[in-house]
C-alpha cells in the first residue's frame, strides 16, 4: 500500500509547483495585459485626436 501512496504524494508536490508556476505566469500575463491596455488606450486617444483633426 505504501508503494501506491508514494506516486500520489509526488503528484501532489508536482501539482503544487505547477500551481505556483501557473500563478506566476498569470501574474506576468496580467502585467503584459495591463501594459497592452495602456498602449491601446494611448492609441485610441491618438486616433481620436487624429479623427478630430481630420474633421476640422
């Protein structure tokens, strides 16, 4: 029985480290998304101003 529980324990450890990796990846993705959002906001702002100047 103990030989059966050993792989399970290692699986829990690997899933725990996977969870940490996923959390880190999610944080990095969130930072990238925030940066992209700021850039897109800037592009929208610039394009709106461009449209305004074209209308004039």
